[in-house]
C-alpha cells in the first residue's frame, strides 16, 4: 500500500512541478525575517515578462491579523494556510516561534501531495519540527547548527555548506545563501539560461555549488590578488590539463600551500573543485546546445566519456542524456 501512495505522491509532484505558472507560497509570520522574505519575493514574485512562463506567487499568513516584521514593518497577507495545499514550492524565510498543529498538519499534507519546501537560514526549524527532515541532510546558518542538531538529533546537520537538496526538502545556510538556493531551484525548474538571466538581473554569480563553504575561516589577503585570477583562468580553459603542479606554478605557491589555500577559498580540494567546474560547464552545454557527449567531454576537459558519465551520474543522479532530455 505504501508503494501505491509513493507512486501517487511522485505523480502529483511531477504534475505540480511542471504545470504552467507553478504556485510558490511564501510564508509570513509574526516577527518576520524581512531580508529572507525579500529574497523569496525578488526571485519568485517579481514579474518577469521576458519569460513566457513563470511562477505564480502568494504570500500565506501563518496566523490571522497584521504581523510585525523585524524593524517594526507591518505585513498583511490575506491567504490562509489552506493555500499551501495548492503549492508546488513553499518557501520558509527564516523562522521565529513555535509551530501550531494546524500548520504542522498542513505542511505534512502539502509534502505528501508533492510540494517542495525551501528554507532560508533559521527556516529549517519549521520542517524539522514537523518531522519532515528526520533521517535527511540539512543545513542552516552556522550559528544555529548546534542548536538544530541538539533539538533534532535524527537530522544529519552539515553547517559547512551553502545549501542542501534532499529532493522535496531544500535547506540553505545564512541569509545570502538563500539567494543561491533560490537560483538553484530556478535552474532545476527552468534550466541554466533562465537562471543565468535572473542572476544577471540580481547582479549575482549565476551559480554557486551547494557544497561551497559558508565562510572563509582564515582569509589571507596577501594571496588574494593572485589566487582569484587562477580560478578565472581555469574556468576559461577547462579543456586544458590542470594538474596540481601547474596550478601551483601559476600562482608561485608550493603544492601544499596551494591545496590549503584552495580549501580555505572554495571549501574544496583543487581536483574536487575542478571536477565540479567541469561538470557545471558540461551541464550548461547539455541544456543549451546540441553537442554530442563526446564533444562536451572534449570541451569540458574530461579525459574520457566513461569518466565523464561516471562523475555526472554520481553528482546529478542522472546520465548526461537523460539530464538533457529533462532540462534542455
């Protein structure tokens, strides 16, 4: 019986995600975190006539009456919790206070019907309180990570990343990481070209990988002038061979120092970072061109199609051709 219910849930998730003008519900609550709220409005609620199809959005009030935002700004929202059952995406922009039984029951029903929940910063505490993150990975602002883990020990909390995608539940770290998560969702729903356009309008990088570190623990200014050009140079010539020794010579560092600086700057080891840059470029080519897999392998710098397919499937859970069929 559970298998049947799972099939119904998957079917509904597909239908609700890909229908025209998918509904995004943004939660509003008393003592609303306004920056996180503005992120959700900017990405999902701003009119975008340059696209034929875009999200419909609705602000849903957790409780009736006028709510106070941080900074004594008043927020009115006419839609009630029942609207969450029509959502393809529910955004939780931070969270303050407890969780009513009505809100909990409605969120659980919405997820059962196929809705996704995306949380920004402390917003993760809402789906956590509903039991929707038990056994799953999640992140939040590094200041709240210990509290989240202690309060909800069945969640696999990772405080060292920008965002985590667990399918229907997506969580992000500090406030600005919410922008990265929202752009990631746009990319999943509409492809890289649309996400790049939205990012350009926001004057932001088009894509930051979720595994990137939340912050740089020990910035070293004396290397910053030479290190960023190295990253740019690699991105512009991904089809070339980039060994650790070549990277080291480019910035006149020892290999040991280079590896340490890479970790401090990007949150990853050099080869891991390089692999993800190549994968992201190959993903863009799959979405926006008709190049064969062999040509994409050559352009992105993977040595063989087999190696490319193995890395691609491990990171994106799809083969390159199935990914193209789904997102092109």
